């Protein structure tokens, strides 16, 4: 497979780009994406067979099952990062080894409904929290230790709206390619 085609499979909606400035309209759109992601994802994957769930979304990529479990794990981490930034002064977050997590027994074999239900609960709590943030709250930061990158909560809302949409597109594109 050519590099351009593989890159399109890896990043079907492109890379996350932080708008400058981040407008109230951006935040409303991102929060809406986060609010509706669990239901949209569940509707898309609920009829997939075990064989389909075991299909990688691209050559060398995770299976649909692994992607679903990854979204749940990742957005759980994000929720905690929001809480840390709101209660601590620019905390350094603990990253996690997402590729290794995706290769754990549960990510490879567990029923997807567990992660779909978890994502629904995490997003309900996250969206409720995000809708109540003040302008000052949105400027609070956390630091990722890899590269000492500071991220504002406003930027992180966009990052996770992108992240959910990014993985949603992986699965959606596979379903279209395979005519499922």
C-alpha cells in the first residue's frame, strides 16, 4: 500500500489543529461532538459480528474491538486530566502506553458493550463538567511530560472531540470499504 493511501487510512480526518483563537462556537461544537459520540459509536457498531469486530481498520492497525476499547480508555484518562487541571496548578499528567493497553487481553477479547457503556458514563460526566467551565477554567493547563507540552483545557476539549471523531472515522471507513 502506498504511503499516501496508508496515511489516509491512519488519519482519515487529518491531524488535530488548534484554532487560534479558540472561539465559543468551537467549544460548543466540540462539546456537542463529545456529547453525541457514545450514541453514534454504539449505533454504528452494535450489529457487527465478532469476525467484523476482529478486523483491523487498516493494515497493521488495531481491530475494531481494540479501537472501541481504546476510545473508552483514552477518554477516561482525559476526564481525569481535566479534573487534575481544575484542582491543581498545571499538573504534569501521567501518560499511558496506549499501544500496550490495546494489546492487553481485555482490549483484544472483551465484549465491546463494556466499553460502550463506560464511554457513555464517562462522556455524561465529562460533558456535564465541560458545560459548567468558566473562561478562567478553560485557560487552566496541564503538562504532558513528553516534550513538556502545556495544554489548556479549551485545547483539550478540541483534542478529544477530534480524537473521538478520528477513531469513529476509522471504523466508519472500514464498514464502508467492506460494505458491512
